[in-house]
């Protein structure tokens, strides 16, 4: 399973307005709700519930908010970029700039873990992160992700 099969351009935000975790999650939930039967409110609630278990801000300016929701038929990936940085209670207590959102159905088995692993592999590539940070449009972000996704 490749990220390119799961990411829709309409679920990419090239410049998040949010300055805090709740705002970022609400924006990401709004973008991805357009391609699922779930409402923005339902998605945001699932993501915030997951945050209660521990921050998905993994450090290094990256967060991977994720959750499970029955209204999601298949695995969905969203993306958000913040040029200003978002206070996210990340593990290193630094702002987050790059967000990959992952939503799966509640009965999803190991596929979501495989996707998390792929996202993590991508984010270990310094050039990939630099390219995303320099991107100014949804098309640029999408192209950068698609180009790197071919490496899997």
C-alpha cells in the first residue's frame, strides 16, 4: 500500500492558519471530511481523543495525528503544512510544521501501521522535509509526496 493511493489533493492544506493543536486538528479534519462520510466534528473528536493518550507530535517539527472511525471505509491520508509553526505539545516541546493525518476504520488491522511506517520512513529523509517546507502550493506538496512515494 502506497501513500499515493491514499492521499487526495483535496485533503492537503498548503498553509495552515492554526497556531495551536485544536485549531490544526480542526483544519485537517475539515479538509479530510470532504472525502469521507464522517463530519469534521466526528473526525476532530476522534483525533483529539487519540491525543489524550499521548501527543502525536513526534518531534523535529512533525506530527502524525491519527485515529479510527467506522465511517471511514478505507485508510485515508491528509497533509497540512504550517509556515508559522503550531504549538502542539510535541515530544520535544517545539512547534510542528509538517502534519500527516491518518484515518482508518475501526476494524482496520495492521494496514494503518504499515502506512504509519511509510510516513515515518519518508520523514526521516531530510531533503523530503526541506522540500515540503519550501512548497507554496497544494500541487507542489502533492508532487513532492508522489515523487518520494515511488521509492517504496
